[in-house]
């Protein structure tokens, strides 16, 4: 069978080309040489009428030089979508405030399927012992929960002309958007996990407390004073509920976190800053140490949370945002797929209290 690429296709042995057991490198080179010649023919062939035309030869040389410089210039820039993505992994993440609340563990170097959490309750107690009396060995009670890592992924395709035309700003903007979206989903997942605790609290929300000094509505500091009293009660409730949990906490050494939607940012700030003015000093209304985490990702905008962070509020990263790149010759598109894996759990809901604002 005669063809334009291979003069006689009957001499091509497909097993020598593709069979792992019978591959013949020399046969492969012969076929590739014929194919390369065919693809390059329009650029290498000189029509007979121009063989002795010096002007044509000069112009052709200029064209070939320019073409070679063009490709050399492109080689100085990222060649694949993956390289562009990896550059922007170094930028700050979208929202990582939840990491102040969760005890995030690194499982990226492990082969773990998930996170084991022990919800242990100990009956241990210390008491005065009589001479010669043996200590009682107390047994631990509780359950072990296992939370599997979930995988999250997304992909983005770029037309190859963006690389050829050196549209680097477009590539970079898309890479930033892609990376931000990945971390936005990660943050939203952890915040949603915290909010899911609300309906599980048997006592409901911490009610909006009266002003500690009995200040009437409409007076300066009325709302902030009530919010501060509410935050104090939430912190106290958590301390009492967790006192026997083995966390080693006290009113003096613990740092609570106030998690609030951005709509309540100013209100939380005012509550944490309100103070009593006395004759000799200024005393804060807030009785405990607080840090704040303000986010746009809470679905409930009419409440905020007081949280004892870390301890049994845990999370784990199994795979950091990892990108894979490929070129699709059918669509002439460079594609980059991003994958990440993580998990989280709130094993002790006593560490969280949701507060009313009205």
C-alpha cells in the first residue's frame, strides 16, 4: 500500500513499533524520520524555480532565524500549566482562620485513611490513702471514632495560544483564582462543620444577658455591655462543662476564641473593648482572654460562637493542594487538575457555645 508519508506501508511492522516484546528502535526511527520529513516538508522544500534565487534564500534564512528565536524565547517561560500553578501555591491562602480553632494534624507523609479520635471519659480521682492501702485502678470509658479523609478536586483548561502568545497575566490570574477557590472550599467545609454543632447543643444558645451594671437601653455601652456579659457566661459554661475532661484548663490560663460572621465584626470588637470606669482605674467587662476569628463563610449571621479551641476539635491534611498537568491534543488545551484531601471533626461539643445577640 503506497502513501504520501510512507512510500510502502506494507513494510511497516506494527509489532516492531508498539509491541513491548518486539519493539525495534531502528524500525521506529525509520518511521519517525519519514513522519518528521512529511511534517517539515513545507518548510524544508524549495520549489525548483527558486533554487538559484539569492533574494529568496536570504528571506528564507531570515524567516528560519526568526522562527528559531521565537521558540527559544518561549522556552524562557513556564512550559506547562502545572508550573504556573505551583508558583502561586506560595501565596497566602483564602481564609485560614479556622486553623486557630482546629487542632490541625499533618498526615501528608502517611498512608492513613483518616483520623482516629478517642472520646475517653476517665473515672480517675485522687483521694487520701490510709497507710498500706492499695490504690484503686480506674478504667477508662469511651469510644473511638474514625473520620475518613475526603478528596476534593477541580480542573482548569487553558488554550495553548495563551502560552504561545505569552499571555502570562491571564494565566497567572486564572491560577490565582483556581488556587483561591480550592482553599475557599476547604475553609467553608471546616466552618460548616463548626456550625453543625448548633442543633446538637441540648441546652440551646446562650441567651443575650442583661447589662452587668443594669444600664438601660438607649444609653452608651448598653449593647456592648450585654454582649460582653453573654460572652462571659459562654466562657464560664464551657469551663464548667470541660473541667473534668483532662484539658488542664482554668479561668486564668485558657484563651477562648470568638468566632463571628463579618456582619458582627464591629459589635464583637466593641464588646471585647468595653470597660468599667472607676475612680482609680479602668476595668474590662470581659473576664476571660479572647481572640477573634472573623469570617465571611458562616451561614448564620445572627449569632456568634465562643469556643475553647484545639483539644478535641481536630482536623487533618492528607494531601496538600497538588496539581497535575497534561496537554490535550484534540482540544489543543493545557489542563491542570488540582486535588487535596482533608478531614475534620468536633469530638467534644462542650467546647463550643453559640450566643444570641437579641
